[in-house]
DNA sequence: CCATGCGTTTCGCATAGCGGAACCTTAACG
DNA sequence: CGTTAAGGTTCCGCTATGCGAAACGCATGG
C-alpha cells in the first residue's frame, strides 16, 4: 500500500521536479524560481517543457532524436514525442526525411526577429562596427544581458578571421567575459550588488576568486573606459569591452572587440582597440536623432 | 437547457477554432492543417497558443500589452495573462517597468541560434556576401524556405545603404520575391507542382496572374542563372536572385541582391549584379571541403 | 531469433489550464 | 469627485487536456 501511494506520488511528483530541481533547466530563472512555481496557478508547465526541449539543441551538434532529447531534458519519451510532434506541426522543428531526427528550423529566426528590430542602436552601430572589425582584424559584437549571460545581438568579423567567432544569439558568461563586466559596470550600485548576490549563490567558493577580478575590470572601465580581459572566458580568447546604452537610454548593453589570443597582441588591444571601442561607443551614445 | 448545452459546446468549441479557422493563426501550416488537429491527441494546444502569441509581436511596432495581445490573437484575456506571465518567467518576454507592456527578449535569439549554426554554407558565404554587398552598394541575403515564405538567415548591406533593408529572420513572400522564385526553381518538378497547388489554394483568383510571372522567373533562371524581379514584392524594391544548396547538398536556399528601386538601375542589376551573384553561388557550391 | 534501441500508441487518471465573470487599478472626463 | 472606460489580474468550477507508465512496432545486428 505504501508502495502504491508512493509510486503515485512519485509519478506526479516527478513532473515539476523534472523541470525544476533537476539539472538547472531554465538557464536564466534560477532553479529555485522554477521550483517556486510549484503551486503557481498562472504558470503553464507545458510551455516550460517545450522551451526546455528547444533549448536542448546546441549549435553545431546537429539534429537530435526523441531519445536523445528525452535524455537531455529528463522528460519522458511520450512527452517528448508529443512536443516534437507539435513543434514540427507548428514549423519550429524540422524533421529529417532520412533518420527522423529533428532540427530547429528558420521559423525560430522569424519569431526572434522582432527582438533585433527593437534594438534601435543595432542599426546605427552596424556599419561602424563592421569598420572597426575591418580595422582591427578581430570580431566586434554588441551584446545584451540575459540572466547571468550576455547574448550577442549583433556581430561583425573581419575578413582576416575567416569564420565568425561567435554569431548573433550566442551566449557568453557575464562574470568571465569582458562584455559581461562592461555591462556590470554600467549598473547602479544596488543593482550590481543584487547581481553579485546571485553570482555568489550560483558559484559558491569560486566566487571569491572571481569577484576581485570583476571589480578590477570595473575599475579599469571607470579609469579608461574599457576593460581588457585575457583568456578568462576561454583559454584562447582575449577581448576588450565597454558599456553602452540603447537609444532608449535605459537598456544597458556591451560592445566588444575580441578574438583568438594568438592573433591579437595585448598591447594593440589596450592601446589601439580599446580606445577605438570607447570612441565608437561615445559616438553612438550621443546619437544624432531618433 | 438547449442554451446551456450550446453555451457549453461553444465555449469549448471555440477553443480550437480560436487557433484554427479564425484569422490564419499559424502562418506556415495552413489553417486547414491546424483544423485537422481538432481531435489529435498528440497536439499540445497550449504550445500553439503560446507561439501564436509570440508571433503577434511585429518588428518595429514596439511593446504590446495583454489587451493588445488578446485582440491580435483572439485568445481570452485570462489566457493571455497566463501565457505572458509564463513567458516572462522563462525569460523570453521582458516586461517594461513603466507601462507593464511586453517585448520579446534576446533569450529568443539564443534559442534561435542553433538554426544559424546548423547552416553550414552561412559561414562560408558571409565574407563573400559582404564583399558583394560592398561592390554593389545593395543588400545581399541568404534565405531559407519556410512554408510559403522565405526567411533571411544571413544578411549583409553595404555602407551605402545606411540601414539594412531586411535583417536576419525577416520574411518575404515566396511567390512575389526573387528569392522565393529562385528557391522554387531549384525544386523537383513534382515538389514545385505541390507548392503551386498550395499557392493556388491560398491565393485563389490572384494565382492566375502570379503563376505565369513565377514561371517566367524560373525560365530566366534556367537561361542565365538568376532572375530579376522588379517591384513585385514591394512597390519600391528590386532584386536578383539565384538558387543555392547548403553544404549538405540537399537543403535548398536562395541568394539575393536587392535594394530600393531608386538606388539601383535595372541594367546594372541584370548585367552586373546578377552574373556576380551566380558566380558567387557557383563558388560556394563547389565548396572546397567539409 | 532473441536482444537492443529507438520511436509511437494506448489509455486511465488527475490536474493543468481554460475562460467567463467579478474585481481591482489608473486615467480621463464632465 | 462620481462616472465611465480600458487595462490588467484574480477567482473558481469544470472538463478536456495532456501526462506518462507500459505495451507495442519496427528496425538492426549479433
């Protein structure tokens, strides 16, 4: 009997936890937040599940089958079948004729498009970013905060670097990246403090190492307008970044020049790229009109 | 009693139709298809509703409130509240502090990102597209089919055209645009015939006008590799386009050069841009490796 | 042939989530 | 200030929804 009851409880009980506690499902709202929705009459769980599923697709890893999706998300096979089916019908997933596995379809770009269109500064910045990319031979990007990540909303690279290092939509950690620190520097003290609390909670002991480095970067920005971060985000990448506001004057973002460490000399980053970046940001901030 | 029953029936009955028959909610799966899901045990309606809601946001139209969303989608206010609430929690919508209205957030870009990363030819094309844009002074784009639309998956513009005419994720009609016709030309006869059936169904009487023009464009492509479409998609836009395949060799796409009619002379489009475009497509198709 | 692995289908059940209606706010107006 | 209007949220009863364990199909492949 106890078994019976337990099994029932577990079966239902697993539902939420499947999303909530296990494996940090929603990368931006903390797991705790998700857990808090346990009794929330307003929260639509099937939606959360579907997005978690979409999130299981990673760039460059190619198509995924239902089994793989089930494994990654922790959702039961039947549920995955239903979700992939629905998403396919809606056109957001595309199923390979051959192996029946799924891939996100361009339709997703279409729903993401209004995001781009709503970032006023993007349009203005585009050309000048490209010029800066050409001059520096590195990648230039504009990024916007999202949880504890920075998301690229615009990206240019020079011909020198054959492939774009990172493209629109890619994400870099807010704490380790130059972009993230530039953004953090633009926050009010109390806002930044709140973020720090989050980080502390998330990172635990590592935070002690990280915090001073972030503070250094912020001080650097205060002093000369940009920060230089060398191989912290990734072993092989260095970048400079500066904060910038969108045309509405409130939305905070970051502007970055970066690239593979082997191709970029630290001096040129600090002496040339950094100042140019600041110049660009200034130019965009006192934007003529609109 | 009859009233009672009817009201009940209507109440529930309205649900599906709210998505299905009314106002062509899912732009790519035909309304008919959606309607067909009436009894489909596998179809998750809340998902469809949520995406319809996301789809209500249009580029450049700024943030939307729940009322507006309710009006646009035909979903009841309470439902909209629940959905916006959930999407906000998940981070895909962002709510303005001031007026409480919603806007799609960059998190959407992050879920769309794998789409870009999976299109192999994108990376290779980027630089050469940019060069072509610089040379022509027009916009160069790579687009992928989605239902009866072409969606831009890559876009370059020259410095000459200050703003990007269209950005990644924007959509143009398959029937009217050069890109769409280039894509159509790359289909097998039976596939194309199937598309034509769709169009005929969708467009009704207009189809009679449109079809010959599409066939002309296709003939043009057969003959000289590209088609030139002048102010059909929009009053003020002209473009040339050519078909191209992704690296996998199967996924069909289109490559376009286009821009405002006043800035582009028909002769240069046909004599210079078109041939260059074809050259570019050829170069990309016999891509060296990978 | 039986195992293994993927995918779909079935089906009974609890509840998720729907939506009409009531209920707050704010704002504007007379 | 009442009053109307327009946005939004909350309530709440009800059932269709969508969940997921388990059974089933269907390929591989040893």
